[in-house]
C-alpha cells in the first residue's frame, strides 16, 4: 500500500501545472546562470564555472531557493484531502497511518528530487552551449554534477521535505507551512549572522546549517583555484558530521510526525470557536419585541459624495485591519524585526569591529532588511484583498451596489499602503530602540523621517498600486502572485541582466548613500525625481485598474479592455491625462539630466571604455616622460554648487637620461573637464577628446635635466542629477578630492586596467601581464600610478567662509574675503605628486608633540575615537622616527570624510579617514581588535613607506609599501597593547591571505615578487612574514635593516629601489643559516605549514608536579603560483606552549601561560615532554599562529588525563 500511495502521489504532482512551471524555472534558471549570467557560481578569480566547487555551491544555493518551491508541493500532499472534501472518506478506509503518511511523503520527496535534478540538468546543459565562455569552462565531467547532486542536493531534498512535511502535518495549512518556512529561514539567517566572525562558535555555526553550505564553505575556504578546479572537495569529518546530523534529525522529525498524526478531523481552536459563536449569536427580531412595540422610522439611504467618502475611509480601515490582524502578517513583521535587530547588532567595519548604530548606519540596514518584506506583503495581501470577495462568492452582491469602482479599489490600495507604512514605522522603532540601548548615539529622528519614512511612504504607495493593478488584470490570484514574483526577481537581478537604469524597473530609484557629515549629499534629488515619475506612473496604473475593475460575473480581461476607452470619459480620463502629462514631463526631465547633461555608464559601458582605452594607449605605458617637480595650484571649491575650478602650473623636468620628443597629457577621471592647457614650444599632435588623452610634439626635444612649464585650467562639477555615479568627492560638507580627480596627469600608467580574465577575453584584450620582473632595469625608472614622483607644492585653496580647507604642506596665510576662506599651503619638503584636498565644517583637536602638530578634523557629533587616534598618531611618529628616521613634516593630520568615500588613505601629512572606517567604530569591548589604532598606525607608516621611499613599478612593489606599513603598525600595536592583543589581528591576516588565494586573478607570487593587485599577499601574508621575522631575527635587527633602507633611498630619483634591495639588507642582519633559510621561505617562496597537536596528556607525579606529553604532527610544503604543492623538509625551532586557557579565547591573557618555548620541530610525528608545576588545560604548537597554516585550529588541543 505504501508504494501504491507513493506512486499515486508522484504521478499526481508531476501532472500538475505547478510542477511544470517549477521544473522549467529551476532548469532555465540554472541553465542561464551557467551559460550566461553566473549569478550562483561562487568562486571568483580563476575558479571555473563548471568546476566541482562552482557546481556544489550552485546546488547548495538552489536548495535554499527550493525551500519555497517545495513548500507548495509538500503542503499539498497533506492539506489536499481536506480542501477537496475527500478527507472524511479517506479516513474511513483501512489505510494505515504509516502507509498514508510515508507514502505521501515518499511521493513528495521523489518530486523534490526530480525538481532538483532539473536544476542539475540545466547546469550541465549550460556548460555545453557554444555561447558559454570556453576559457572559463573545464572538462565536462558528469561525475562532478553527480557528486554535487548526490552529496548535497539529494540530502537537502530529504531534509527540506521532512521539515515541510512536519509543518504541513502540524498546521494542516499551506499558509501555515509557508509561515513556518519563513520563520525557519529567518532563524537560519539570524543564527548564521550572529555566529559569523566568532572562531569559538565556528563548529556550532557549521552544525546549525541544515543545508550544509557553512560546512562546505568552511572546508573549502582555503583551497586555491587550482584545487577547486581539479576535482571534488574531499568529504571531511566536518562535512560528514553536518550531513549525518541533519539527515538523522530529519528521520527523527518524520518519526515524531507519525507519532503525533491523527486521522481524526482537527478540532477548531477555542479562539476560532469563540469567534464563530459571536458571529452566530441569535438576534432578536422586531416581531419578538411584541405587537405593541413602536418602530423607529428607517433612515433614508443617501448615496452622495459625503457617503462615498465615509465609505471609502471605512473600507480602507477595514482592509488595513484585515491585514494587521492576520497571523501571517504579524509573523512576517516579527521575522523582519528579528533580522533587522541581528543586522544592527552585528554591523561591523574592518576586521569585524563593531559600528556604533548611527542613524546614517542604521537606516540603510533597516531599509535593506524591510525592502523585500514590503514587496512580499504587497504581493500576498494584494491578491488576498482583490480576490477575497470572489473567493467568498460575495462579489456579485457587492458589485450590484451603487458603489463606484474607485470606492472598491482605492480602499484596498490605501489600506495596503497604510500597512506597508506601518512596517516602516516598526523598522524605525527597532532602529531607535537599538540606539537607545547602545547609548552614546543621537537618535536623530529627523534623519529617520527624511532618509527613511518619507521616501518609504512613497515607495509603499508605489508597491501597493502595482500589486492591486496586477491582481485586477490577472485571471486568478495565483497568476497575479506569479507576476509579482517576477517583478521581485527583476528588482534583484535586473542590474545583472543589463537593466541598470532605474527607468527600466518600476519603482526603482538611484541609491542614496548616507553620511552624518554630508547628509544625503546630491543623491536625494535624483531619487525624488524618479519617485515623482513612478508616482505618476502609479496613478496611470490605478486609473487603468479602476476602469478595468471586474464587476459582476464578467471576469474576462478582453471584454473589459474593449469597454475601457468609453469608460475613460469624465474624471478618470482627466486624472489619466494629468498623470500621463506629469509622467512625460518628469520622465523627459530625468532623461535630460541622466542621459544628456550627464552620461549614464553601465558596467558594460565602463568595461568597453576601459578596454578601448587600453587598446589605444597602453602601448605608451613605458614611454619615458618628464617628471613633475613643482606644482602650483589655485583650487576654488564651491561646495553648495558642487563645483571646483582648478588653475595650475607644472614644472616638468627630464630626469630620464635621454631626450624626450613627446609629452602625453591625460585626464584620469572621466568627470574632470580640461578647460584650457598651455604648453609653450609644443604642438598638439593628437587630441582624443573621448578619452581625455592628448599627445604633444615638442618643437625641440627636451634634453636630460631640462625643465619646462605647463599651465592648465580644469573644472569638476555636477550639472543636474545622475542616475548613477553621482559626485562623491565634492559635497556640501566634507569635500574630499585627490589630484587624479582635479588635475591632468603626465604619461600613461597601468592603473585601472581590467583584471578579470573572462572580461578581458570577451573584450578582445590579451591576458593581463604581470608587472615587470625584478631584473628589468628599465622598469626601475617607473612608478606605480605613473607621474607620482617627488615634487614640491604651492597650493591655494578657497572655499566658503564657514568651512576649513586642508591641503598638503604648511599653511602660510589665511584670510576671508567676500564670504570665502582662502588658505595657502606650501611644502618645500618633497611630496608625492598624488595628494588630496579637503574642505568641511569640522571640529578640530590639536596637540603639539615632539615638534609636530597633530591635528584631527572630525564631525562634531563623532568624538568617540579622537583621543585614541591622537594617542596612536603620537606613538607611531615616536616609534617610526626612532626606528626608521625622522618624520619629514611639521604637521600630521587625520580628516574625517563621508562614509561613502574610500576608507583610509595616506597622502602627504594628511590621512582622509571615512566615518565608518574609524570614527564610528565602537571599541568599548576590551576584547575587540583596536582597529582604530591599527589603521592610524598603518596610514602614518606610509609617511615613510610611500612618502619617503618610493618603490619601482615592478614586482615586489607591494612589499615596499603595504607589507612594511603592516609591520610598522604591528610594532606600534605591540608597544601600546602588548602581544596578546594583536594575536586576533594576526589570525585575521592569516584568514585574509589564505582565503584570498582562490580569488586571485593572476598566479600567486612570492612576497618578494608580489603584484600590486595581490593585496591578500602584501597585507595578509606580509604582516605574518614580517612579524615572524622580527621574532626570529629580533625587532632591533629588522629595524636596523629598514632604517638603512630609508637612509639609502629617501627622496631618491630614478632608478627607484626594488624589493630585492630590501631583502638583501634583511639578509645582512641574519646571523645563522636557519635565519637565512627563513628569509628564503618567507620572501622568495610560497611556503605553507601544517602543524597539529594530537591528544596531549598530563599525569601528576608523586611530587605534585605534572608530566605533560605533547604529540605533534608537522608538515611543510612549497607551492607554485597555481597552488600545486610539493613536500619540503621541515627542521625549524617553533614555539610550543602549555596554557590554562585556550589561546585566542576571551579568558586568555598572559597570566594563563604556563610555558612557552621553542623546540626543534621536524617533518612527521614527534612527542615533546615537559614537567610543569601547574596542570595545563591546553597545549599547542605555534599557538599564536605565526606560521601560515591552513588548519590553524588544530594547533591547540585540550590536555587529557
């Protein structure tokens, strides 16, 4: 019987239209994704689209989507009998409970397996298409698809079906099943979010994921692209535990469902019984009052405008109450609140540091959390409101009344919009509650009103109008829901499909990034013009819905369409005409601003532009060009007008050693306009205005050592508004611009080239070439970024009188004239020809320390971390000056910039630092990584590494800039906080390096040859390598080498130093062959370790002390650029430690260390023995993760008896 029921259920479901639609959607979605879109193929870099890794991740993400698809099928197998009335008959048969339940379940599971197989088939077929990028496809291996389907998709189908089956059986309701799915999904997302970034909860996070995504990603996190492409990821113990746990729980859940299931018809709840009793309460008729009763005269009905308005308000309130009283709505609202709360509490910046819940931080989080909820509520309840009367067979009675069509439709729109707006109010309440609980943050209700509630109210009306319009025209509620689901998909995936302009998708507006410093900037204007356009469009939709509103028995659309022209006479026609006129006018204004006054650049347009730019001009990248040795600028900033006028003069010097016949002048930034350029004794040979590139032919070649002058006038401004790419450098408050955004550049460089191999091939570009090799002598005359060599500067900046201008150099004069503040800055000390200019209404904290003025310019409402920054500035300049040489300026400045600008960057004596990159971080948790100090120290270190020493544009440049800045900052951190506080930062850098290896575009290079684009190597591996080096050679020895490096190359002109020059100085400090070998491993090879402690034990001796044995397994490998590994002999002195708390845990500090000492560790297995006074709870090899170990979690293990 069980098999018969299962077979019947399978046949019944696969014959349904829902199955056909679902199977087609999953198949086509997977097919398009694999062949064209690549929306679900997570890997990056050189990970192939059909690699086992990409296939597995696609299966896992499809499983997540299948939660909602499966809910419809699985719930149907349970609730169908009661819906059709067949349930009572079925319950009288002799079918056993087990056969009935498990037969239905097996049928549903078989359908689920078939649907997921459709997605697998779509993936496989997509890889065979001729239009799929062949360079990103590997061998066609059916085994990879079978592996992903069998190990992940099929178990997930069982788990999902068991959960859904239990929900459907418990609720006997499709809606209840969907509600349960939403609750479970929210619980899943929130739990994963809360445990993210907490190493001590990593195992629990994996086991709490029923779909296995966390287990797989944790297993494959440190695999290289070559390993991910080579074959299926081995099944690890972690993955197996996750799979077995949830499959076992699923079987247990099915058993529990069987145990609790009853064939008997479900009794009504007491609440439902009371409600029905109230509805069915007897009513005394007038006859029962007695024959002598006097009857009041019946009121005479009136159907005038006042009555219609009263009815309209009453019906709108009724529709809103219907939704607000719905259990589903309340559950959805609760889910959104929980998700929002989790997102607000876990909002973080760099290195996982907590962000204070500023209004400018909270509003985007709340908006993102509630955005989808608004569409879901509008989709579901739009169908419920429009079709409720028809489903209850009351529509003919209502339609026969004298009510006009608008009084039937508009209350539904208004009621739905009111409900949507109420959800926004709840979201704002959650945000303000978090701010109150957090403390120390201004509520800024005006920000919530202007940035969230007002635009949200308009968006709610737009969505409500669309939902009702779609349902009014749909042949059924389900068809309307389907259209709205497509709309929701279009909102998410439209930009990925090329629909990037907001006019392409109903209700879309340009993004409005927020900043406490700059407010909404220019972004709000474009957003409100688009809202006006969409509001006019919504009126048109509502007029059409009202004229096409189904009344009576006629529900077909075509007859209503034929009658529509005649029904547009009167007020409806006037409203439509007015809305159409407003739509045309606002749309024309939007088109004029976004496509005529400004360029709208899609991602594809930008890629084509960059490709053509490279094809035309990259050939000149190594052409010798004169250097800019003197810069004179007059920068006039007009913050309110969003305009900057720059007049300047360059003093060009030929220091190449050979004559120069051509000078190339270009504009790097596409929003910069060259108004005028004067270049005496030169003629314009080529002017490529579309790319802002000019080539001048000198009348007489420029001889070595010769100097010439070039004058220019540039303008930067935003006219009107843009649909994307709104000006971010110029702002009413908080202007932050660099010279690439303000001035023309000399010569071509490799900055801004397309890096993606797939995109380069698609656009006809050759593979991206690595930087010049270290033995390329000609490359030592070039710098990363082009003309960014040493120069002196004389800069005058003018701005509004209420703002403070900032530029490199020392301020030598300041005056206020005609409402404008004018300050002149002079720098006779050499600076890079790449600097920044700021202007804003700042509060200023100044201190003079060691002859240097330290100044922090910040938003008055953001004082929290200013003292910490000041301490870090002083400590950094003290340490660096003593270790590497004197600081070159009289000033050191940190300037707060809007949150939507770059996080942090070092310019000459000035560090622009974003609001959320330091000022808004909450570091009150004593265990938090002191990111503010780390960032401050890192950027100040660049005043030596990048502003005293410039490395050549060749391999290894990242070592000279970023690696040395990381090391310098670590030493400051060690002095301020001790070694214990920086271990978590080192763990973060280890994770950054190892996880970055699989997303790199070009092959990994050793640290001495690192490419500038390989930031995970320069920052992550570089920090670890330098920290280990100073442990082995000694901090003083490393600093001696670095000081000699600075002394030798400080402010030098070409040829510029190379990374091998630095390594040579480090080798001079190495005293033993082991230290020399360490330098080789750290800088000249890609070296990985696998160190592991297995079952350490402690046995108490007769004298009360403890014999501790620590078994260690060790392995060392050398890898090539693709990640292929080869064993290497290991024989190094590595730290072993015994502790009374696990290193890295919150309870750990220096007092928990019983023993830490270096012991010779060799390849293979070995046992170390110690005698201690106290019993250790944990033992470890390399317990502080100084070595690059892909599985550092097993370095430390609990000590057993």
